[in-house]
C-alpha cells in the first residue's frame, strides 16, 4: 500500500487489543512501528515489558520493522522519549496513533479522586503529551522545508460520546479526546498535519471488564466476528495514509460498518429577544424546547 509504505509510526497501548492490531496492520503495509506499551493491568496497575516485546517479535517475524517502547505517554517527558525513540531508530516520524488507556469504573458518588485523576491522565493527557511532542517535531521539520503529510489518529469511545453511566472518568476523557482531535486539526493544519479520531466497537480487555458487555461481545463459534478488534485497524491505516483527505473528523467503526459522527451543533430554532431575559419570562419561553429529543 503506497499510502503507508516506508512511513514511521508510533502506536501507544500497542501491546494488546486494538493497539496490537493497529501496529501489526501498519507494519504489514510497510510502516516502521514504535510499539509503545507499559504493560499495565486494565486498571493501570503494574508494568510488564512482555506485551510490547511480543508484538515487536510478531512484526519482525513477519518481515516488518519495529522497536519496543515502555515509556509512560501520560508523563510529559515519557511521551517526549517515545517520539525521540522513533526519530533515533527510523530517522523520522509520520504517524501517531494514540490508543493507550485504562479503566476504573464507578458511579460519581463512589468515585475516588485517584480513580478519576488516573483515568483522565492516561487517556486525555496520554493523547495530549504524545501529540505535543510529535507536533513540535513536525513544526520544526516544516520550517526546514520538509513538505509532507503527517497523520494523527486518536481513540475515543461511545462511552464518552453517548454518556455511559458508571464511567464518568473514562467517558469524560473520551469525549474530551474527540474535541482535542478537532482542535489539533485546526492548529496543526499549517504544518501539513491531519488529525482524526476513531470510535471502535470492539472486544478488548477494557470493554470485557464492563458489566453486560462480555455477553454481548461473545466471540461467535463461526462466521464473521463483528467485535474482533482487528476490524478497526483498516480504518486507522486509512486515516494514517499520505493522501487522507479528512481532518478533524470522528468515525465509528464496528465489524464492517464505518459511520461518520457530527460534532456538536445547534439544534432547531432559538428563543430570542432584544434585551436580557427576566427569569419568569425566560421560563415561559423555554417551553419551546420541551418537545426536543432527549439527549440520551
């Protein structure tokens, strides 16, 4: 695939699940890959270099090029080291696939400060920090005359976009990532960067830890497995291509289905007057919105 051959990519959270499939498919199309993974448990505990090493070995055994990275991308300097590792090993960086994440579900009233902070940190800051250092490199390369396409692919979730109860930390982070994607698209366009976001419907360690989902996402005995995480990877590869025409977009992918999501938009008519509202008058006027569709 000429769109990808010879490019250099970082894939975060690439030791298992979605990230593993993204890294393997990119490598199969000639991309040189930094396989970044701390090897943590689904809740973020522990570390293990094995998952990243295993994916690198798979890629190399298949004839591809890859190196492991065990840095924490939610640490500002850790993310910097990941970007530097790609440049040192392969001489450049074209693609960043932000995918790393953890899960600590709880209702709002039972949420601990650490559980809220840690989930926001890994998902949202993990996206932002890696993007910051990649974008800084791309800006410098652009100033030096390197006129080439660079690609960001971020990972959101229906838990954030459709407000899944019990996941106020995870959902808030994932919703914020979709907005971060749009901002990155606007800011980095001048350096030849496109930024897009994927919302995968897939069976992973995180989704299988959510009540009710293991029964829904059970692997079929035969036929097409719509929940296989590998189904999301062709979309990621497409959005990482040299000629990707999209930027600032968010796409849902499940099985063989891809759908484009619209960003926040004004709905229906407005209520207006030429002066500041009196509360009682506003209460009466607000009845115009009572028949609007529910937000869930």
